[in-house]
C-alpha cells in the first residue's frame, strides 16, 4: 500500500515543513540520510503519517513535507533519542534547518474530465 500526503483542510493533522539549506554537493547525501532515517526510525513513531522530500533544482535546499496525526505526536518524536540522532546528523550536513508546524487552510487542484459534472 502506498501512503501519500493527503492535503485536506478538513483533516486535523500536524503538517511539518522543514527547510534545510545545504551545499549543492551535499544535497543528495542529505536526502539519502533523511530517507534512511524515515525508514529506520520516523515511520515507526506513534502518529507518523508520511514524509516527502523535495530537492530544489539549484541544489541549495531540501524540503521535508511530513504529516503527523497531531502536534503531540510530533513533539513526542522530537523527544525520542533515536530520532534525535538522525536529526543531529542532518543538522551536521545542512548549514541551516528551519522546521515549522502548519495547518492546511485551503487546497486547490486542477479539475479533470471526471469533475466536469460537479460544481
């Protein structure tokens, strides 16, 4: 089963958007570390829903878009020693890390031919 981020303003989840600034020559290394940390640790934490990693085309940023069932679940992960090890490793690769929690306020998408009869 494939789990993807469900961006829905009616769904009460904690959305983490973490922006890492990184040297272009280390962008791939950071993404590999984040993916490994997610598979080994993060996805096993209570309340974890999903994580997605985005690489900027200029090589200078990595964005982690992740969802947790609640802010409490996210905060509990931050206190987990195993998770902290991975976060500390990421902070050694990136020269700036800016995690923020968000609430989805509005979503919009392209209409498809299947939506033609809907308002």
